[in-house]
C-alpha cells in the first residue's frame, strides 16, 4: 500500500504573479504536485508546468491528462523532454484518449469512437518510448536533441506515465504501461451527446479497479492508484450537504433534458462515492483511508477551486 500523495489541478490563470503565489501556497499546504489539464479554453500545459516548478522547491508537476489526438509524437517527445529538463526531473506525464467531442470539432480533428481513440493512445505510448530511447541524431537531425532526465516510465527512458479512464481499452493500456493509474469517476450518460457525464457508482469502481488490476498483473501492487475528486465539502452535516449536491445534479440534468433517473445518484450513493469528499476534516480523512484500503487510491487530486478547502485534510492524513 502506497503512502498518500496530494495534488490539485489548475483550471485557469489571471497573471504570472497570482499563479506563482498560488503554487507557493499549495506547496506550503503540503501538496506534492500540481497538474495541468489539456482542454481548449484553458492555459497550455507545458509552459504552465515549467512556471509552477520554477515557483516552487519540491512540488512535482504533471499533465492530467494530455489528449493524445492534439499531439504529434515527435513534437510531444520534444515538449516532454524539454519540460523534464527545465523542471529538474519533476514531471509526471499523464496521457488520455480524449472525450470531449466539441474540442475535436473546434480543433479540426476527426472524432472517432472509443476503441479508435484508445488505439491512438497506445500508439502514442509506443512512439514516445521509441523516441525517448533513440538519439535524435538517428532520426535525421544531425545532432543530439533533448532527452528526459527521468528513467521511470516508457521502458525506463522517460518520466512516470499516468493513464486514466473508465473503458476497457484504456484501462487495459494503463494496466500494461502506466506507473500511475486513474480509474476515473465520470461515465458518459447513454443516449446523450458526448461530454454528458454522471458519477460512477461504488459497484462500478469495484469492477473497474479489479479489471485494471487484472491487466496490471504482477505490477498491480507497485502501481499508484490515482483518485480525481470532483468536489470537497467541509461540513458538520454530511447528509444535508449530500442532499444539496443531489439537488444540484438533478437540476443540471433536467436542464439538459436528461430524464434517466439513474444519472442522478441517491443521497446514499453520494455519501459512499470516493469522488465526493463530504464531512468534517476527520470524516474526510477517514473516508480517504477507506478508499485506499478498498481500491488502493493513494494519489489524491482535487480540482483547483477546492485546493484551499481540502488543505486541512492533508496533515490529518499524514499523522501516524
């Protein structure tokens, strides 16, 4: 069982000074890493991560996760190697297959089904391993190019690899290749446009983690299992807070015209979900210990808006 690690992801920036101050604040709270996503409408990931590493002393930086459809393998290898050098080997590389159709449309990239997108992810992992393990001079450049500092992932030639998702193909790929696996909590609502998501049930998490562990084989206990938390609510009344979240979910889905009641979790399901942290600091710490015991989740990421809310839980979980 791994020790806990904690991280938050960045949704947006307003100025360099404010971003630097936030990164330093996160490090003071005890966060171990900061992540950048890869969506249209938010900052480009690699400049953000280099700036975050420059602003801090020990925090790692990473992508959660890159949409491989946006990237050419040779150009991504150059970005990763450069970022790994400039962050002194503090980079975690998260890769995903992409799931927001509107982003593909906006970027002029053809939208394909989940199996084809997963195949593109697996090809990217193989290409990055080849490029990281090959001198760029052998690719026709005539001089050595940047190489990653770390020797943790990609066959020992690059930074640790994080792969996250819910589908069979992506979790198989994660089990076979990744050092960090995120069994995600967002499921496409059937019959709705791509990008309409609901939270996974506890039974689905059980099954998906078991599936990923099967494909990890002998590596399963070495892997760090990653949890992306969707909301953090510090409260003395867990049930009332869960009722409020359920009401918000119901209103959201009704506004989208979703009539399937299964898309909205019950109050009990909301209280059981590993992706929603509700309660006092001690209750949330206990909930995360149970999640680690049941599913192996030890690498905990909260969304940026909850970075300060979650901070008091970190020392509670680091106590003996």
